[in-house]
C-alpha cells in the first residue's frame, strides 16, 4: 500500500475518534443534568404550649357567697347585770333587758392581689338596755357598734384537680359594743360575737360551696378537649393547625380587683399542614396534674410561606433581561429542586438564531439564602452543574447577575399569613369557652424544596389561651 494512502486513512481514523469523543463528551454533559429530586414532604411540627385559663368574675363569686347570708346577722334579747354598785353598806345589783340587732350593712366585697383573694363585709349593731323590773325601769342605756368581717383565701389546685381555698377569716370592732348604763360600760361582745362567728362559719361554708360549684375539673377537661380541635389558619393556600396536648400542669392563680383566674399549661405538639385538613385527632382524657409551673410557656407554631418556582423563573428572566445586549439570548428557563439544591436551567441561543428550539442548556445549582430581617430569599453558591455543548461565554456574567439581582420578597405573604392566623386564633368555642391567641415574634426556621414549590417554615411564638368566664 502506498505511504500517502496510509496517511489519509490514519487521518480519517483520528477524525472519527475525535468526533466520537466529542459526541461522548456532549452526551456526558447532557447526562450530568441534575435530576429532579425534591425534598420529601415532612410535617411542620414543633413542641408547643397552650394556656388554659379559667376566669371567674369576683363580683359574681361574691354574689354567690352572700346569697344565703341574711341581712340581719344577730338579734339580741338578753338579760344582763347592768348595775352593780355599793351604796353605803349595801351592794346594789340590777338586771337590764337588752334588745338589739347586728345587721350586715354591705354586700360581700371580693378583690384580689397577686395569688390571694380578700373578702370583707361591714356590720353594724345597735342595742338598748332597760331595767328589768318596775323598780329599775328608769335605768336605761344604749350603744352602737361597727365591725368588719375579713377573709383571706389563697386558692391552689390539688393533684386530683380539687380546689383548696386555704381560707382564714377574722373580724375586728371599729366601735366596740358597750352598753352605757349610769356611768358603767356593759360589754355586749360575749353575747354578740358567738352569733357573728356562726355567720363566719356560714360564710366559710358558702365560699367552699361556691368553690365546688366552679367545677374546675370539668372545665379543665372541657378546655383540654377544645385544645384538640383543628384550626384553619388561612385560606389561600389552606393552612391547618392541629394541636395535640399530652400533659397538663397548674400554672397558678392570679387575681385583681375584678377577676380571679387559674391557669393551666397544656403541653404537646403543634402540627401545621398545607392543603386539605388532616385526620382529626381523638381527644384523650384529662391527665393528672403534673409538676406546677410558675407561668404558662409560649405557644409555638410553624407558619409555612410558599414560594412558587414560577415566581423564581420570572425573577430570573427579569434579571437576565436587564443585562447589556449580548450575542446570546435567553429562550427558556427551568427551575426545580435536586437533592436539597435549587437547579436553574437556562436555554441560551444566539440572537441571530430564530429557530424555536435553538440554543443549548446550561444548568446552575445553588442554595437559598434567607434573610430573616428583610424577609427575602436570594441565591447563594450558584455554580455551573452541567452544560450542553461548548461553554457559553456570556454565562459568567449571567451567574453574577443572578447572584446579585434575584431577590424574592416574602414579607407580604408572611404578614398576610400572620394576620390571618391571629384572626383565626381568637374565636368563640362551645359551652362558654373562647379562644384568644396572638403570634408576635417570628423567626425563619428552615426551607424545604418540594416538588410544587419552596416552603419556608417560620417559627412563630406568642400565646394561645382557652378562656372560660369573663
């Protein structure tokens, strides 16, 4: 074979090998396209606490206590020794008949300070004495007296949900009941005070009966059941909250001038879901009280903010369109998740090529950078992941532009969701209960790249109360 023919064949063989390697390289670039691999959907759950507060109006409680306490606390009808003096060699004694009364001059007044409740009732007494026979009929005397009955209670909830009032009472005279007869003071307290103490026992009995009628355990059980009710926090998209209490603790008693309130801390999980309402959770029975806490803890919930991939595509298209004119133009954008990264596919074609399918694909991969202060999302660590064919000379400037210009604000969505949630957290419940809630502080927790969009999980903290009474 001539030498020239062998050289030509070797050259052709080398060209075929080069073409094959180029095709393989292009195929390798196409095969390196990041796969669609979204994050698996996960429950948006957190440990949370609900405050169940049973409030009672102290005026209504005072009215219940005084319901069976009569206006007239005591009637005085006694014969007492009212004259006892020595005249010359004789000792003169005279008895007097004393008639009078002790009236309650005010209603039962209740007010609170801190963890104690104080009560008071004003009483007034008047009495008149007269000699008990015709020889002493001219002996006369009279008196007035005033006193205040005072009571103090420090309510506490026992482990079995019964209420202990820790009750104490007393009374003191502002004007003691002395009958003035011919310069002598006859103490009527021994005749009046036993009757008053009888009424004090009655007040204690009424207070205990009123406390039993509060049915704290039944109301706590109702509040426990209400805490299981699912709540719809928002409509677009539908956001549901399911609280599942697991334990209860007594959080103390608070009282002011008008209200007595006892608080419970219901601890458990709070799960947020998007879309259809999840399966209802069957309420469990009210558990025994756990260790007391000084105050109910915060109510925490995860608020999900959704960002669609189409919104990111629009931002990318706008950012690239703002670049100075180049030899290549953007024809198509793809945005999808891949193993925890956000993939951006760009089909770039020469501006002179008008074919609808013209251009080569370049795939960028990066992470999300969430700014919790400005409530915005940007692209970070954006690098080339795969490319069809040769490198596009304008790709570097596009990457720089995307890092700088693509910024998605979620502040409006967050505010709308927070406002809707706060509106839904305050609502009436059944059987005289109501719910009051307010979420105040919100912090970014994590981002999930799902198949249908990005979910930003925001941890919102505040308070959620289940109230009964006022």
